[in-house]
């Protein structure tokens, strides 16, 4: 809990680990079959900021802002990469019945699709990965420094 601070409309997370999987992502339960999650992230120092959908930290799909790039990663491979000069990005994850699209924005208004039609049906309620839980939206901060998350939104589709 010492890594998390809440105040002034933000969740500030002290980064941990060198990767999303090592960062101890903070997750929520999604109650809906189709939903959208959105958040603004600002990195400070050498931190990385991520929004993901995970079964566990090693079985996840996520977008991460780190070292001047936006990367979309799946459990086994990088799905997309873009140069990103700013240390702030708005992330959006749209899950339509286990088909995921990941988007990013410079201003929270105009969205760019980074990766679409990612199949995450294997992330849910099965023992394929050694458990019986459902995929969960997650926020993560890796590297060193802090990440400030604001404007978190969840809505059913």
C-alpha cells in the first residue's frame, strides 16, 4: 500500500519492477460482458504507465507508455508500437465480448487505434492458465519514478 497515494483527483503509483508482469498491477473486476475502460496517465522519472486486461500479470494484453514509446503487448508478443514524445497519454481499452481494441489519445478527445480485434477469450474462467478467474482491467507502473493516473472511467457497452 505504501506505493499508492490518492489525492487531488489522482492515483499516484510508485513504479516497481522492470516490466508490466513485475509491477504488481492494480486490478478491478469488470461486471459486464462488454465494457470500456479509459484513463489518463502521466509518467515521471523513468516510470512506465500501463492500462491492461489480465488473467494474471503474465497472461495479459496491455498498452504501455515508456521511454518515448507506446507499446501494445500480448502474452507472447508485441502487437504494436508508436513513438510518443509526451510523458502523458490517454488510454482506452474496449472489450466487446472478449474482442479487445486498444486506443490512445494525446488529449482524451481524438483517439488512435493501436491494436484491434485482439482475442482474449482464453483469459476467462478456465484452467488453461492454472486458475478459475476472469480477466480484469488493470493499471500498472513499472521502472523507477512515479505514474499519476487521472480521469479513470468504466462504462458498460
